[in-house]
């Protein structure tokens, strides 16, 4: 995002302007900022290499911005805020009526506004980036932006990697995942199934014996193991998306597809599945439709991060898989194609580029 051509569209300039407009902010630096001024040219680069089918950098001295354009690394802006001017000890001043020196009026004294300024800075930064994103990709709805954003993200990769299926319980991750893996001729990994096989007990028993957190730890470990295997379709449990490590892993090693379904339909599917309501500790006791609705609402902010998104209402597993193939084809074209370079080049390992 941004531009190297137009001075007024360079993103570093726009961010600096927006961030400097916050009261009491006296300096803005991007990446190494002031430190870079003391370094040699050879010490301010962020070399590019290939890692896990993606272009990666070994450092981020530029703070994610080069030539006025984001480069895919984390965007790092630091702000210097001066202490608030309302001090309890009166400053020397001048009485304009008498034209004589006099101590300034003391109104009150603030303490520290840095935490508040941090919130404001994150918001103004997000708004500036949202403007730049809309300029780059167009679109005026979040739904309309999803596909172009996924294409943009994949454009720095040489292969698709894993397809991670996420979504609430009963959204069809396992059944559609199996069908999708068959249609794409890839392996399929169901993380819940792997956890149960490894632990030798059911998920309900894990919850009962060692508590939810120990299940979440197993979930994270199993995800990391599966992500290290050759490209597959990987179905996650409904709650596995609630930690940032999982997201970093999924972003680095594949694309995410969120499946959705109305809670009533999800519960109907669960009742006829081989892991019924009783086997799902977070739905047990009370009204399962309500429990699922509540759970889904608190997790929506995670599901909403997915690269792709599919409403599975009224669809069977094969139809969901076919629709998923269509979505994947729509983003695949943006992969960096270096397959012609042969083994010495950066060809996609599974020939998907
Ligand atoms: C859970 C969802 C389940 C399973 C566990 C917890 C959740 O997986 O991991 O019961 O927290 O939503 P499915 O979504 O595959 O049913």
C-alpha cells in the first residue's frame, strides 16, 4: 500500500502527518528511525530470502515501509510524546495588563496520557491504512474486500501451502474438509481427531480431566505439527483460532477459509455427526443453539480474519468443497510464478504456483 510515485500518497509521509497530528506528539519514527541516521548504508537493509514457500526478510529495519510503500513486514511506528504542560509548579510568565513578570496561573495538573495516546495512535494508524487499502484495492464493503486482500497477501508467496478450515462447531470443517481434500487430491488432517488419537481419550474426557486450557495447549501443539507437514487441508477445532501464535503460523504456511452456518443448522448437523452434543463440552447442558450462538459471537473477530469466507447454509459437504475450490482458484492466480526457473529457482514445492 502507498505509492513511490506521488509525494502526497507516500504512506510514510501520510502516517507521519496523521500521527504527528495527535496532541503532544513531537516526533514520529518508522522502523529504526533516528538510529538509522547513525548507521552505514550496509547496515540499514532488510535482505530478502525464500522461506517456507514465501519471500521472507531476516530483519525489519525499515519498519515495514520502503519507498513510501508497505513491504509486507510488520509496520512499526514509534511516537515521542512530550509530558503534558499542566504542571503544579507555576512557570514564570508575564502579566499583559501590567507588563510585569508574574507567575503563571495554576489550573490543575495532569499526570500521564501515554496510554490514551497509544489507543489514539493505533486508531489513527488503522484509519490511515484503511484509506490506503481502499485506494489500492477499491471496494466499499468488508465482504467485497476479502478476496482482493487475500490475492494481495498471496502475491508474495510462491505456493498456496495449507488450506486451514476454521469456523464454529458444526460449520462443516471436517466433512467439507474431507471432500475438499479429495477434490484437490491433498491429504486431510482433522486436528480434533489427531488430538483424540494421540491422547487415547475423547475431547470431553480431556476437558473433564485436565481442563480446557490443557486441551488448548494440545490444540496449539497439534496445529504446529500439522503445519510442518506437506500441504494439506487442515480442519481446526472451533476454538483453536483464539491465539496469535496460531494465526502467525496459518498466515505463514497457508490460507485460511472460514466456514459459516446458522447455529440451528450447525446443531442439526452436530446431532447427526459421530461427535454429538454430549461429546462437546462447550455445548453440554442448557440450550445448545444458544450456547453455540454465544460462542460464535465472541469468536467472530477471529473468524473474520480469514482470507476466504464461505456460507455453508443448506449445502452438503461436496457442494461446500466445490465452492471452496472456486474461491481458492480465484486467489491462486496471484501466486508468484517462478516455476519456469527449474529446481534452482523458487518453484513451488507442490507445483501449485
Ligand atoms: C471446540 C470445538 C470442537 C472441539 C472442542 C472445542 C470449540 O471442534 O475442538 O469441543 O471450542 O469450539 P469442532 O469445531 O471441530 O467441532
